[in-house]
């Protein structure tokens, strides 16, 4: 893939975990970071500047954000629940909770990060957060914005209300915000992603990054199960097995010919081509389907023979490496064959008569159920199912496309439904039973899902029995046919799950700060400080009391992605496991009050990643570094198919008014990704087209395009994209 044009060439941060070489490195001097200017009383009139001497040229005076000490900011901000706000709630604090900083906190007390924010900025925070998701929190306040100064919201909603005059245009104050301005200048694609108006350059929210420019979600598998089924000399044997279901799923990959794919060498030292030889082995799904329902033992032996023949003995007796190795090269047909083997051999895998194939973290939670169609996009080479904005992506033609209006999307969902009919997707996903899928790993009931590496591989320490060889690990993303504009498309690995500006942010209420410069400047100062180097550490790690320091007060550091980053204190690490079972994100949000917005470094999270998690993510990172996993670029690329879609497009108020009439396409409509919402894509995985009233993929796509306003919606977004590109080019 060609690199981005010289106009916008950049890389924000080097790829993730492969270069994660732990160890104490250079010290960071706590005092080297410029602290925010101490807040001061706003004078009635600015003092006259001192006159320069004859030998000294006059310096340009830069405006500063000054405000009265103790200025109150009413903050309706947090992350998705009362447990993850600025203040402790009763569920987390109980009768009082003592943290690693030695202090005791009670319900209603600000969390340590926000106590520190108060101290550093000399402000007073009044917590007004209602405990909602960003979308619902803003909806709660949108008719009473005079009661709050800073408010959570989705990026699109904050931009929409900014254009309507209800949210402050932060862009007007960039010259007074040196840290935020420098961050945007260093990362111009971020500027593109948050521009709300191309005529004025308006910015209506502070961007939130949960890490940036690295992979986000990954497929995870029970490695030990794959090894039990596929590895070893001779044939697989078992004292008992079930039968595979009558075949429904049909081949996606070729049934003849050869496909070459670039694969990382087993030792990670470089790249080599691996050939899928269908002339020699046939297509595994076609062969299984021809035989029909069979014993689990026969299915495993058929898959073993296929791997040996299709790859010419490349994997030897460690056939599991096709799926779980550094040199993995699996595709969806091979995965379906493996899933058939898994669900038909529970006696070998968990000692029962039942096991589930693919599940989601919470099969009864729409916010997690949507991960199933996100995974489908990776399996079948479909863009837009894990987009940064709605379901949009840029095609090789340079135009915006909406996955909801593409036939290929529904063809992929139809294939997922075929997997459902064979029992390869968990029963609890199908019927949303009360039995929680969150217990599948600890009960040895589930094989794989698609999720975040750190939070899920922690289960190796808390739910699985490592001493008995149990292992749950991130594995390589699949090979699929991606139509990236090259003739016939490319059989390659590509992930759309790429970290950029998130879809949530914090905005400043114009009605809240109107007529009160102290409030406005204090809110701007908070945002600016959050993007300083010291502020970014605070918003990721919490206060210094939770960070390991040397005798001189400087941070103890380690090398993370080529940069020295602080180590967490031993007491913090112990407390994280005691209170949050090793889940960094839950600990940071619920106890420290960090990672609620702004720029979150993955350096803290990495330190809490289980060794198994580091292993799997390391394989993926090496593949990304060597170019065998492609991904969207955070730049305008010569082939637009590889350009990451911005989190927000600068639609005008008139355009937003029209877009809002297409309620079926809204975040609360037929394609909702909210916790309590409903999603057509999920429903079609479960029940296919019939219950949705569609006859085929073409009709499903046409319904969105013609009946739900998809064509008009896409035209409005396209206009905004074209204006944004013009604006960005003028920035130079």
C-alpha cells in the first residue's frame, strides 16, 4: 500500500505491543513538565506589558487562560455508569474505601484523578453526572444546558449542537491552549476528525483516545483446545464424540486453484509466502459438506488431512499453528471446519456433552452482541462493520460507502446465519438466555470470541487453570478477500478495528459558561492541561501516588512503543488485582477516575496484561510491523480505501436536521449499538432474512437505501467529506 501524500504524511504512534520491552529505563523528572499556570484573579484590566530594552526585540504576547481561584465547574461527565464517573458512588465506595495512595474515600467524594485536577488547576468541581452513556447523558441535559458547564456527549451530537449554537467552539481559543494546539499540529488527522465546520474550522468537543494508531479488538481462542484436536502424529482418537450438524454453511474460499498469502515466519524474523493449494487438498468445507453429518472424530481427521495437504506439510505435526501460531494463515472456511470439530468433541475438550463455538462477552447485551457482526466483517472481507463513524468507509473510488447499503454486508450476515443454523454460534447469543456468556470460559463452555485483548486474557489468571494447560489467547486476524481496488481484490489480512478518535467526547456548554469568563477559561484550561504530557499521564495513570518513583521523585519508567513511560506502583498493581481482578480499565475508571476521556496511553494497560495476553498480542503486533496485517491509515492515502474514516464529518445544521429525520439510521434506530438497543445485523445473524421480511441480500440493501433514507443520508455525508478534504488541504 502506498504511503500517504506528502501533504498529510504522518504516523501518530508506532504500532502496539510488539515493541513492548519492559524494564526500568531513563528517568522522567516529574518537574520537567510545565505545570499549568497557577490560576489567578482575573484583573479588571490587563496590566501594561513591560517595555523591551533597546537591545532586546519585543516578544509577541500570547493570550493566557486566567480565571479566579476556586472557579466552579459543573461537570456532567463520566463513562457509561454511576460507577465510572468523577465521584465515587455507594456501590464502589461502600462505607469508605482506602486506596493505594493511603487515603480513604466515601460515596460522593471526587476520585483521586479529579482531586488532583482541582489542586493543579485551582478549580472546584461540582459533579453533575447522571451515570449515563455519552449519548443519553447529553440527551438528559440538552434542554437544560444552562445548569452544566462541561457535558459528555457523542462526537456527532456535540458537533450538531455546536453548529446550532449550544456548544462552545473550542477552535476559537486554540492560541490560548498551547498543549491542545501542539497535539493537533503534531497529529493533523486528529484535527480532521474533530473539525465540525469547514468554513470556520470549529471544534466542538475534546477528542477521546483509548490508545491511538494500533489494533483494538482481536479474535481470541482456547489455544489448548485447538492443540488437543489438531496436533500430534497419527490419527485423532476419542472414546466418545458427538456428530456434526447437517451442513448449511457453504464455501467462501476457492474450491480449486491456489492462493498465496504473506505470513510471518514462525520465529517472527520476517515474511514468507504460504500457499493454500486447493488443487491438492480441495476446499475443506466442500469436502465436509459432501460427506454430510459425521462423527466428531472423523471431522477432526478430515481437517488434519486437509491441513497437511493444502499447506504441503508446512505446519508439520503442530497443525494448530494454522490458527494460533505466529505463522497462522487461517481463513473463515478453515475456522468453520474447526468449529464443527470443536462442538462435536466436547468430551475431549471439557469432559461434558456440550460446548459452544463463537460467543460474545455478554450475549444478552446489544453493546456486546454487535461484536458478532464486527467479526463477520473480518471473516468475509466486508468494510464498514467496525467503522469509526456509523457504518461508513471510503471506497477505492474515493466515495463514501455505507455498509448498511451494500449487498456484500448481507451476504456475510447470511453466512453467519448458516453458522448459527449449524450450532456453531452460542445458544445464549441466539436466545439471549439468562445464562451469562461471561461464565463460558471459567466453565469451559466457550471456544472463542472477538474482543479486547487485555480485559479478556486476564481470565487466564482468574478463570482458567494454567497448571493444566488451559490457555485463552489472541490469535491472528483471518485471511479474506478484500476489495481494496486492486484487480480482483486481495487475499490478505486486514483489520478495520483500528484505534483513532473515539465516538465520545466532552463539550463546553455555551449556556453554562455564557457571561462568565472564569468558567469558560477554566473549562478550556482543563482540556488544554489534559493534552499536556503531565496531563496525559494523570488521565491515564491517576496521580503520582499511584506511580512508582525514584528517591528524587522522578518516575521509574519502561520502554513502551519506543518511549519511556512510567511504571505503576507496586501497591497500585496489587490493588488493581484485589479490587478489579486485574482489569485495568475497570480499576482506572471506577477507583482512580482516570481514562474517562482525553488521551489514554496504553502503557498502564500493558503493565496489567497477562503474559498470555502479551504473547498473542505480540504475534499480531509483529505481523502489523512486517506488513502482513493491513489496516486503515490515519491519513489521506493515495488509495482512499485505506483512509480511516473520521469520527465526525462537518455536516451543517441544515444537513443535520435532514439526517435526524432518518430515525431508522440513528443511534437509537434499527442499527443501534447501544446496550439496550436493537440491531438488524445482529437479528439477521440469529434468524436470517425471513424474520426481517427480506428475500435476499439485494433486497435488504435496497430497503435501507430506498425505504429508510440511506441514499439521502449518504449524499449528505459525502458532501461533508468533500468539504472536509478541501478544508484540510488548505491547512497545508
